[in-house]
């Protein structure tokens, strides 16, 4: 059997600042049945601050408050939410010497509830470019329902559609190999198409060009996505 190498990351928004999410993810990470040298834990901090040195200080203070042995972290200005953080994480690992190692990336409040998610994500990833999660994975990615996604923000701002029709996953989990994320990058470039100098907007950045926009671009570039059924593997708090 091929040796499994795993990079486990979470997107953490400092404005929310719920360190219990970090602790819970770290416990899930520790429970993964891989040798310590075959798995690494990362936090990507989204912070409403353009100054990288100040962001790093904030991140280090939060990590220290958890009393956990976490050494790997990245910070970014809070411009694009989870998808921008996923791109930041991938970029950090893009030239890793083992291109077949896996990236598993979670929203901070989205947690595994058992030990099966990794094994089954690896199996699904054999014949697709990315594994996500959904409440209806029999249709994954799902055709976007405007009433449930972008359309509900119409009264607040002008929705952006990157492609038509739109597709989406439920957005809590993203999984693939570095090689396959590189293939995605070669096709679509930066995963999130927002403005890196403006603050994150939940509807525009989080939904339209985030959890809807990213899988929409994958679908229209002939990348296949599969999904793990949320209730079997995860909980969203």
C-alpha cells in the first residue's frame, strides 16, 4: 500500500475567535491513525488586518492560549473566506516534494465525527479532482438553487455569477492531492476570484465566488467533484 501523507488544515476567522474549534480539530487530527511523521496540522488565520507582522503576532497569541503544540500556521488578510484560505494553504504546499500527499481542509466549525472520512475521501479521490461534502452527495456538485444560495442575498447586494449554470458543495470540507490541486490551479488560477484588498463579504465572497463560485469553475473546466455525505462523517456547529 502506498504511504499516506496528510496535511490537515483549518480556516480560522479571528473575529469569531472560538478557540474550542481549534482544540476540537487538533484532537481529530491526533486521532488519525498515521505515524506522526506522516501527518501535519495547520491553521490558516483570516484576520481583518493588512499588516503581516501584526497578523502573525495575533496568530501566535491565539495558538499559545490553546496550550497545544501547534507550530504550523499561515495568516492572510480576511478577503476571501474559506476558499481564499484553501488557496493560501495549497500555495504553501504547492512545491512539496511529495506531490501525492493529501490536503484536507476544513472550516473551523465543521468537524469530523468518526475516523472513516479520510479513508473514504481517499477512495473517492482516485477518480475525481476534488472531494467535498454535502447533504445530498448523490448529486455532487449540486446544481445551484438560487433560493438557497446566491439568491437569498439579492436584497443586500448585486450577485455575481462566474459561470452559468452554477454548482456548489456545502463548503465545509475540501480534499485532494497536491498534484490534483496543481491541475486545478493550472486551469483556473487563484481559487477565489475576489479582490484581495477588500474585506470579506459573506454573500459575495463567501457564497457567490466562494462555495458556489469555486465548484462552478471546477465543473465548467471539466473537473470532477465527489462528495462525502455530511451526516455520516461530519457535524457543522
